[in-house]
């Protein structure tokens, strides 16, 4: 599979929280970092997302903000 997005992070599903319509997917990245994605419940069920499954977080954005204290 090929995709035009430049930011692709491989990880494992840490937790799946189903709501009425959407699902929150917590992904653990190598090195201990985490990223969270909100997708449709239908998509989560179709991909059979469960704890421990290897996944890719694909980030396609025109803006990335940076903040410092």
C-alpha cells in the first residue's frame, strides 16, 4: 500500500474506547510515546481494532503548531 502522507507512525493499540458513534483509539509508539485518534465506530469495527494490534497512525495536515512554556 502507498500513501501520500509523510508522517506515518507505527505503533500498537493500547486501548479502544467505543462511544455511540465514534471510537477513541490510543496508540503506543516505540519509545513509550502515545498518540490518540478519534475514528468512526464503524471503521474501528471494520479494522477489528483490539489491544495489541499493530497499526499505523497516518498524519496528514496542512498545519502543525508548536508551543513552548
